[in-house]
């Protein structure tokens, strides 16, 4: 379908409102959404991992899939890796392989939650020897960062306790702080440590980094290179994520996102699939913060277990693009004006207007100007990449994702 007539109408209307459509398109063209290597392999719930035909089995296959999503969208040029799931012997060769596919390695995610010694936690474990192992693994990841030219060490800990009295909460806090302080000086120059939080699971009485405030306080003690990572799925029902984003941006401590959709717990569903308004609210805070948001890293953290991994990843990237486009066309001058006038619903209406605008022609035009097909989803269905990988890779139970099968 030709989008040109719809685009001309929309662009005309936006220009009339005083919106610089060329600037909006430039912002859309430079958007950057990182996809996760683990989202291309088989993954599941604690009940079952369903094998998906063609799911990536190895890191080279994950890179190929990530490169494919980038070819379709033009805005997913990096892929996050999880260590040891994605560990290789030759990091230089891996970096080259990624480059030859037109992508780069993004955030490095240490994994300190799947080995037997971590039953009582990693950096908060009562046993010093276990804490040392966790620290050593994070230091190894700092070395990997330097070799793959990554500037993000992305930390999430499964640490916590299940029963009151199980361990000393303040002692655990001190252990966590000491471990991160041991790692911090080893961050490659110019890189950042992002600290992720989650309010429960796998621990259910207390989680050592339960919310953004704990992650923020920890980052403050470490220094400027430590920032908070907001995983959209890691909040209690009803939490206003946009508010958290605004606060952290203003304090210069919003490091990045793990984008996904939360329905009731630590969800790994397609970002923007169940609550597009929430995603829009978050992007409004990011856009209106201007330069304060310039270093924020946008990373998808999703595992798709009943649907096509490639299609789910593609839809996820496109949903972020849609939310960003809607935030870019907000009439911020009118918004300030209505806010100053105390016009509660008038101010709200400015945002609702942007949210309800059909931005598909704008996105189609931006893609066309990037030399891409205006409809990446149609391309995905028309071409044979998915069919080819199904044939080549087959259906392999438990392969690739790093998840227990
Ligand atoms: C956690 C968290 C981390 C991710 C693991 C697999 O819930 O979101 O970011 O590395 O899952
Ligand atoms: Mn996450
Ligand atoms: Mn998660």
C-alpha cells in the first residue's frame, strides 16, 4: 500500500501545529533499540520450554537473526550478550563476525544466578568464597567488554531471601555494595555499569535490589559511571514507570531500559503489546527531557515462548518506534501552556491527541527515506528468512536460550 498521500496529509497537519516534521523524521532515523541474544533462542517459563522451529541454537545464529531484524528495521544495530550463555573463545573473531553482518555487540550481561553455588545468592551470599566467584565473573565480563568494544555492563542479581530471619538484610546490603565497588574500577574507560532491580522472584521475602530507589542509592555510592536500569516488567501493578523515568533522568542516573510488557509479574511479553499508553508516557518523559536522555540505552529484554521469535522481536522494535514517533509529535509548547494555565484536561488532551494520531504514514516515510521498505512486517512475511532457518536449524529442544529445559 502506498503511504504517500496519507503522509502528505499528516505532515501538513503537523506542520500547521508548528511541528518540525523533518526534525521528527531525523530523530526517528537515529533511534536505537538493542535486541537481546537470548530472545532468539528457545526460552520458556518455569513450567516448560517449547522448542520453536528455526530458533537460534548458537551465538552465530543469534547474531544472524539480530542482523536480520536490523536489516528490516534499520534501528536495531546492536545485540546484547549474556555470559556464559554466549561465551566464545575468540572475542575478536566474534566482533568481526558481527561487523560483517552489519551489527555490533552491545551490553554485556553477567549471569550470576544459574550456578549451583548461587543458591543463597551471588554478591550478597553469606559465604565470602561465593561472593568472590561472582565478583570474578563480573570482572571477566569487564574484560570481555573491552574486547568486543561494549560500553555497558548490565547487572541483574537474583539475590534475596525467602524467609524472615533467613539472613541479615543490612549485612547483605553491605556485601552488595562492597562487590560492586570491587568491580567498578575495572569498567573500561568511558563505559557504564547499569544496575537493574526487581521487586520479587526468585526470592519472595526480600529482594536485595527491590526497586529503583535501592538501585539509585547504590549507584550514587559508586560514582558517575553507575546508573539505574529500568526493566519495564519489574514493577508492582499500577506503578507509574514514567514518573520513575522522569526522576532518574533529572538526577542524571537513568542508564537504560529493558523493554518488555508487564501483565502481572516479571513479564517477557512484546513491549507495547498490552499497554501502549504506558510506553508512550515513558517516551514522552524521554523526549521532553531533551539532552538529559541522550545516553539512555534502549534494550529489549524479552523471551518469546509460544510465538515466532523473529516476528516477536520485529514487532517489539516497531512498537518502540511507534511510541517514540507519538512522543515526538506532541505539541510541547501547547502542553506547557495548558499546564501553566492549570487546565487539567486541556493539558491531558494535548498528550491524548498525539497518542491517538495514526503515525504509520510518518513511520513509513521515515523508513523509505532510510532506504528501507516502509512495511517491515510485510517484508518479513513475504521473504524466506524464517522458512530457511526452520529448514537449516530444525526444531531443537532446549537449544540456545540458556534457559533450563
Ligand atoms: C531477569 C532480568 C535480567 C535478565 C534475566 C534473564 O528477570 O530481567 O535482565 O538478564 O531475567
Ligand atoms: Mn531485565
Ligand atoms: Mn526480567
